C-alpha cells in the first residue's frame, strides 16, 4: 500500500485527528478518519476539510490532491445524530451552507482532486465523490443518495450528482435511495476506474503521476475554464474558452512544450 494513504482498515482512537493529511512528491492526501462513525461529515469534519482545502489552494508545491478514508465506509454523509440534537431551521441552513461551500472548494481548487473510494459513499458522501474531479473505486465500493429512506430528499447531493451522471440515473438514485455498485457507477460516469481493493492505491497513484507530469499552470487554468464553460450556453462557452485558450498560449510553459515536441524531447516545465 502506498505510503501516501492510511491503511483503510485502521481503527482510530477517540483522540485521533478526524482528518489526516500527508504530503509527498507533489501529492497531498486528505484522509477522513472517523471510521467508527462511517466518516460522517460532522460540523468539525466539514470545518477541518474546509481549512485543509483553503491551505492547499495556496500551496504551489501541491500538484494533486487525493481524498481518502479510513475504515469500511468512505463517507456516510452528514452526521444524523449531531443534526437531531439541534432541530432548528437556522442551524440546518448554516450546516448545509458550510457543506456546500466545502464542496465548491473542491471544484474551485487549482489542483485536480481524486477520490479514493474504498467503501460505501452515501448521501453527502456520494456528493463528496461527485464533487471531486475524478474518482477511483474498489470493487467493494457502493454509492447512494439514501436520504429519501429517512424522508429527506438528497437535494444538495443531487446538485453534484446531476452534473456527473445522466438525469435518469441521477433521479433513480435520488428517488429510490438504492446503493449503486461500483461497476454501474463506472458505467454511469460517477467514477473513472474500478479496481480490486489491492490495486486501489497503485491505480490512484498512477493517475496522480500522469497528472503531475503535465504543466501545473495549464492544469490549473484548464480546470477553472472547464467548470466555468459548463455553466454557459454553447456559443458563450466557445467564446469564453477561445479567449482563455489564447491566454493559455501566452504561458511560458506552452512555448517550452511546443519546442520540446518539435525537438522530440521531454519538456521542462517552468511552473511546477
């Protein structure tokens, strides 16, 4: 198993950090560490994730982020016990606002984010996977928007889900709350790859390394433009992308990349 990822089955002590952070060779791994609570997104977990993402956004030494989890589940969504202790609308509005901000931070992060999904991801946990740029899942993983089973429609998870899979697949998940196995999630486009559990870390690392070999300036600009153009109409999207691509052509790395291609050598990126 890669040294960048915590052992999935490791048990956390009560005083262990709820979010672990490891960084090596341009890859930062954030590991949800509440295995006994199925890595539910408590208020504290949301705050820890938000702070970590804010820090990573300003760290130019990081080229790829991996979001992982310890234990049997990847993430079971919001902490329902915590939520029931404060049955107040204002509290729920603040909680869902904090969660939405964190999910948006994943999309707005300059670095690509890969979800390493070793187990079940449900409700806001499924939203977490859908909010990442890419996802690699083990064959044991499963995905669901199970809020409907408790009378709560997964409305905010549906925002991320509907932008990663087709409408009919998304609505089936939202209406039924059924768990979708990893192989179907792959067909739907919710994950990029499905592999045996013993291959999960290696596959995540291979994908991360493929990204690290590219210009970080181009990756950051490309990620920003990709998500922005998706919000525009077709004509507006082309206009916006064309303008941004012209700006990209002026990057120092582009000159180096084209020169390297012509000379049949590896480029030496200026912006690492």
